[in-house]
C-alpha cells in the first residue's frame, strides 16, 4: 500500500450477507460462486465501502469508482482481514478520498483495491426566490 492515513483494520466473517450468495442478491445469475462455496468478487468493494462509511465519510457520501485486482479465491466462511490507507484527499464536487485497500485471508492477499468516494458532499446551494 502507498503511504498515507492508516485506517483501523477490520475482520469480517464471509458468511450470510458477505458469503457466497452475494452475487445472486446483486443480480448475478451465475451460480458458480454458490455452487463452489466461493466469495463473490462484488464483496470486495462492499467491504471497502464499509470502511469509507464507518471511518472516512462525514455524513452522506458517494462511492465513485474502484479499481479491483483479484489475487486469489476466497472460501465462504473464511475471515477477511481488511486493511486500508487514505492515500489522497482532494476537492472535486465535494471532498474526495482515495483509499488503498488490501483484503487478506489466512495471511494471503485475495484482493487489492484503489477505492474512491466523495466523503463530504458540497453544501447545498441556497434556494432562489
């Protein structure tokens, strides 16, 4: 990860909401992940969004993009260790934050993300009379 503002690491059990059926709930009709007991790749940006929501955003926020690299498969039921660093903050339609996120299972890197969000929306313009 690049240097920056280190966030608190979190551990997430990859079951239920974050288990192998995440893809079907998100609209992916392919049963491959459920059939093989694998975590759906859409879980990784969801975990990054959780970090933004709980540790970075100040009020309402908007996820703008993710660049996801998959390094290994993950079995449903595993425990993911999520580490993140805010590597850049800048102003563009509000305050934005860019995070490097690493997700590990049993010491193995399974996914890395560059994750960006508007973490503080611009103040609303006053109403015209």
